[in-house]
C-alpha cells in the first residue's frame, strides 16, 4: 500500500467520524419536524446541513466509477445535468434515466486517447443545432464516439454532427448495434467511418462519410453483422493512396463490408471506393452479399495501380436485386475489373445498370432492366492495345447514350428509333462498324457492334418521353416529377398538367415539327396541355431562331393561383402561340402578361379569357390575334399592338361584363365586338392610341366609326343614384272571363282480351315469354323450349326464355353436385332476333349459398356450343355485388367498315375487329367466364392472340381492362374472356390504335384537381377522392388478392411536398397546418407496376 493510498483512507475515516458526530443533532431536528437537507457541490464535495454547517468532502466526483466521458470530463453513471469543462463550448447535458446525451450547438475539441465521447454502456445521442467534434490529440487512435459494451443510437430532426480531425482513426464505434434515426452527419476519419460489432441501421437522415489514408486499409462502413439502410441519404467515399515503393503492407479500400450482408430497402445510397498505389491493391464498393429491394443505389469502384492482381469490384458477393434503381461501375487498369462478381446475381425487378470500365479502357458495358434471371457474370477482357478494331468499338460503345422515344409508342416505332440512333453514331472512324439491333421481351434492345474479329454487345434501355419540352429539357417519364432539377416544374401525364411553381425559364428548345423554319420556345407541347401556375413565373425566349415563343402548344389551358410573365422579343416573337389548326387557348382566373415582337397572344383556334387579368402586347402586329373566336368574360384585359390591338379572322369577339382596354397604332379593332352582361356599359374612344383625349360614345357611334378609333375602352361604371320614381296608378282589375265549360270525361276504353298461349295453335301469349321444360340427367340439366323459326317470326324476334325451375333449384341443394350445368339449344337466328336468355336471380343466389358453380352452354341447331357462361363458386362467394337476373344472350359479328371500331385501323388491313354484343347491361352479380366460338370468323385461326376492349357507349371510346391482352384462340376456335360488366366488347387481332381506347390509368379519376383551404374559417380539411373503374380495386399491397380474379389491384400513396404547411394521411385526408402553397402527390401503382401520378396544388390561406 502506497503512502498516497494510506493518506486517502485516513482522510475518509476522519470525515466519517465528523459526520457521525453530527448525527444526534440531526436526529433531534428531524424529530422536531425539520427537514434534513443536504447539498453536495460537484466541484468541492461540500456538504451543507439545514443549519448551514458546511463540511468539505475531499473525494471528487471523478474518483467514483464513471459511465460517460465527454472530452476529458468524466461523468458518474447516476448524474443528470449539464456537462461543462475545458474544450466544451455550447450546451451538453446528460440524463441518466434514459442514457441520453444531448448536444445543443456544441463544439468539443478535447480528446482522451483519441476518443472525444466515451460510454461504458449503451448511449443515446440527441442532436440540436450544429455540433462539431474535433480530435486535436496527437495520438493516432480511438474513435470520435466510442460505446464500449453497448449500442449507439443517434437522432436529431433538426440537428447535425460533424466529426473530423487528422487524428480521428474511426468516426462511430459500438460494441452492439448502431442506429441512425434522423439528423445530419459529416464523418471524416482515416480508417473506419462507422464500425459496429452488431448491426448498423440507418432509417433516415443524411450521412456523409469520407475515409482517406495514405496506407493500409480503410472502410466507410463495416460491421460484424448486417448493414440495413431503409431511408435517408448515405454518401460514402473510401480512398486509400500509397506511393511509397518501400511499403510492404497490403492496400485496400472498402465502401461497405458487412459479415452478414448489406440490405437496402429505401433511401439514396452512393458508394465510392478508390485506390491509387504503386503496390498491389484491392478495391471494393461493397464487399458482402447485397440485397436491394428499393431506393437509389450507385456504387463505383476505381483503382489506379502499377501492380494489381487483387481486383477492382463494384460488388464482390452474391446479389439479389428485387427493386429500386441500381448502378454499379468498376474502373481499373490491371487485374480483375468487374462490376458484379459473385456466384449468383439475381434480378427480379428494378432498374440495374452494371458496367466495367465505361471510360473505354476495356470494352464491356452491360445493362439490365427488369430481368428475371439468375446468372454468373463472367468478366470479359479484350486487350485493345493488340487490336485497333477494339478501340474503334470502344469509342462507339462510349458514344451510345440515352435513346428517347415517344410515350406509348408502338414496338415497331421504338425499334426504328433505336436503329436510327445507333446508325447515326457509326460515322467517321466508326463507319466500318456493323450494328445489329435485337429487341428483347423486357422492352430493352441488345445492340451488337462488330468490326473485323472484334465484337461487343451493349443493352440499350429506351427512355419514354412526352411530347413536351421545357427550357432545354424534354419531359420524360424519369424527370416528370422535377423536369429542370430545381423543383420549379413538374408534369402529370395522366391529366396533361404542367405545374410551374415560381419558375424562371430562359432556355428554349427547338420545335422540329416544322423543319421549314426554326421555331424556339420556352415551353413546347405537341398535345393538349394544362399549365397550373403557383407563385411568380417568368418565361424569356430570346434565342436566334426565326420564330420565338414563350409557349408554343396545341390546345392550352392556363389556370392556378399564380402569375405568368412572358417576354419573346427576339426575331419574330410570340408570347403565347397555339399552332394547332384546331387548338384553343383558355385562361382561367390567373394573371398573364405576354409581350411578343409580333403578337403577345396568337391562336389558330379560339381564345377564351375567364376571370383573369391579361396584358398582351405586340410591337409589330397585334396584342391579341386569333383565327377563331375571342371571348372575354368577367376579366380585365389590356391589348396593345402596332397595327391592331385585337385582330380576329372570324370577326366574332364577345366581351361580357369585362374591363377591356385596346390600343392600336393603326386601329384598336377592325370590327364591332358583341357586348353583353353589362349593367351600366361605358365605352370610351379616341383617335389617339394612348387615349389622352378619349370621350364617351354610344354603341351606335362605335358601330359607325369603328375604323377611326385607335383607342377603345369598355367598362362597367357605377351609375348615379336615380330619383325615386312616382308610384304608378294601380290598374283596374280586369274582368274575369266566364268559366269555360268543363269537358265531359271520355269514355274509358274496354280492356283488350289477350288470347291464351297455345304453341300448337299459334295463339299469341300475353307477353313473349316462353315456358321451358327441364330435363335432369346425372351430368347436367337440359332446358327445352318450343323455339322454332316460326315462333321467332310470330313474336317479331323478341322472346324471353327464363332459365329457372324447381328442378334446377333442387339440384343446386344436393351436396354431391359441385356444379350445375345447364344446356339449351337454339335454332338459327336472323340478325334481327332479340332473344333474351334470363338466368334468374334465384338460381344465382342458390348457387352462391350452396357454393356451386353455374355453367350454361348455348348450342346451335347442330348441337355445337355457340357460347357458354361460367359463374365460379369462389368468385360468387367473394362478390359483394347485388344478385340480379342476368341476360345470357349475346351476338358476335365482324365490325363493319366505316364504324368507329375499325376506322382508325384502316392502314392495317390484316387487323380483324369483332364486336361481342351482350344483351345484358351493367354490372354482373360476380365475375363471369364467357367462352365464345369465333372459329367461323374470317382471319381468326387457332393460336391467334387477341386483344379485348370494353366499349363505353357513354363516351364512345374503348377501355382497356386488366389482363385483356392475354386471350388466345384455342385449338377448337374459342376465346375465353373474364368479365365483370356487360355491354359491348371489341376483340382485335392486333393492339388497337391508341386513339381508339382509354387506358386503365386514364380511367382512374382523382379529385379535386386543386383546392384552397383556410386556417381561420374552419375549412382546413379536404378529402382526396380516387375513383376507380369497376375493373380495378384498392388493395393494401400488390401481393394481396383482389375480390375477383379479373380485377386488377392498385395501391394508392399520398405525400405532401411540405408537411409543415399541409399533411395528408394514407386515406387522402388533407389537413392544413400553416399558410402557404403545397403540392399533394397521389401515386397510384397498378397490378402491372405501371403508375399514375397526380399532383394536386393546395393553397392554404391564413
């Protein structure tokens, strides 16, 4: 025992004796009802009694066992409160009850053996504001944050943490799991960014890791168990550099290494691993089994080495990709260079792009998209230095980029686009290359390039693009949510709406639809378009093209809550131009300022301004120019032109209750407008364009002298209060006319006598409903009716056969029968016959109650099945539709030339169109499977694939249905279709022209398209309605079954662009939070994985 220890024990003994001396006094005070109060000073260890007597304790807090160390400050395990000390700036607090260390705008520069924050057990760190940990220790060891025996959990919705310093070996370390729940993290170290003996879980936040060293190995993230990333943004750079040839240590860089695998199910992950060395080195983006189901993942491995036989790998390990967007690249000079290296690589969904040396040093570039395959990716090596043809092919491979095709274009059109694109590249040095383009079933195109003995293959994935350009960018399926990348422009294809939110666009694209002249515009749309304005928006078109446009579009509607300012003064300029011969311009309730060198606003069609404020000016010709009609309704419009203020070829201008100011250097207008809706119209006119001497005129003067006026103004003025009129003399009561003679009641006609029904004598029945006979067999029920051509003729072809009888009902109740099969024979019918085969509701209900299938076969006179209906017991049981009679009768015939069914298909003479005319109308009690004979139709043969569409007669359009492209004519000449509703269906032998049908996505209606809420007036909520067609059903997950197998499932997701302004729940209920503007995005994913995205602008008023 040392002297120090003896002295220490003696001091403690003396203090203990002094305390015991005070005990009786304290006891007396307690008995007297006084509290025993003591305070222990953290620094001095001073004990104060209630009477104020102070005793100094010589033992400090740091000498007790500590649980936490912050900088050099050690904290006992039971302490709760602020932590201060040298090297600690800002606020640091610890709560022992929850093991939570809170950093509030703290900077900590002190380190103990390289560690800035140390915990013996599990620790929670909560971040508020910006917090910085800096290692200024000379010791090259330790982690910035170190949890020795427990886990580490970090959070902070609005907090951030920065770790750096030349001596930080590791960023975060834990003896168990590390969980990052939220917050922003910037970690810089020289060996490991994050290291855990358990799992590493990142669910949200932003994590940036940079690990860089001049020797040895380093890891961005490494753990003994698994890395799980489900959200947030993760950016990892692991870089190792060694230029000392005397070093003998192996050099390597790992983006992520996890012993039990890397699992990414969401978020945005970027991994870069790089080595630069004269020695042997290994580089791994991910060194582990990797499973990616969602999110965006970009992995790059790069090595520069003079001696490398250890490899450069994007991912080294088996991979399983089931979703998301994954890009893996590998660059290297020597050794094994491979993007994906493992025994198995499985792709079942998502978009995967894996490439090796895309810089051209080795000609391998492989792309995968939506492939269902399990395969070993074998590294392909070609030494381009030994064969000059390789370098040429490499340059061609590297020149191949994005191939853009029109959205919903046909397969043949896409193939031509890819072939044209590839062949256009094979010029100059690449002119000798032969290209062979082969379409794959998954929608990609395999391009084989060959020259001499060298060949290489690249897979091209086309990018679907809409016929819309904004600035210098074309709108595609990929960029539609953020066209320009700055959050100001988005597009929803399904309702043709372009949303401008405080957009400032001064770039243009060229409209190549007319190659005779150059046309440049800030916004180009070759199809109908709606522009929704939010905030202040500006378009400037000043390119050097012959014609310049702010907006150049087909049918165009401008609406919303914002403003739009357009300037197009270079060359021949138009602010807004509708170039389609039938296109119209509509402006609803927004402010638009359009200035063009030729005309402010120009339309081939009509112009309608409804409730808006419009200023249009043209410095060469007219402010507003239209070929069609112009209507201005309850608006404020100013038009200024060098020739005319307003010119209209149709000379049909209607101004309704609006304030309209017209200024033209030649004349305001060349004809008289129709003026309506004014309660007190005032017309001001002047021969001076500026209207400085304007006087009030009447409509007669306007009509007579219209050509003389260069200034016109139409407005509603408040009239002077008129004098009260004199009460008029009440008129005398008119003489009541004599009452007319009431007409006598007509004689009621006698009721006609209906003859009784007798099929043998030919007497007519009261109603054309024939009785049937039911014949039971062991296998089926045969229905017989005395239905002959004479009977059909007698009833003018209008006959009903009811398929119901006691025998059928009884048969359905028998347990030994799993199904009831009904057969009925029909004679040859004329086209005019309206035969109703009624399967009555009692039969259907009985089958549902007794879990029996119903099968009805309809035969012709030769006993051949014309068609059959099947109601499956499972579909019946799952259906919630009303049980009603079903008319089973149907006809099938070839569509006649000139009908709307085939008018658009004329160019394709091989297409056969059949119309299936169901007598039943409306929703069926449950899904029905209908088998129809088509083998006698010209152009239909066994094996023919057919395309089925439902005809919606209310809109005169075909509608696609789920699984409608899967039917094939069987070997006996029948097609089988599963339907949920009846009217007419059309069967094509080729896919119908897109002009004829409405896709499933377009059948989905989402309302409202926009809304205004208020915080103060009580209207702070809104419900988004998603109306699905009967063929679709909302499900919680696409792997869940629908109530009927012919129904396609859809999932619906609602998100808010700013939850601080408005939130939306999973059912589409919007709730206002604060004033402002927000966009609610509705993402509808169909069973086919196609999506419909609808953006709903929401304005929140105070």
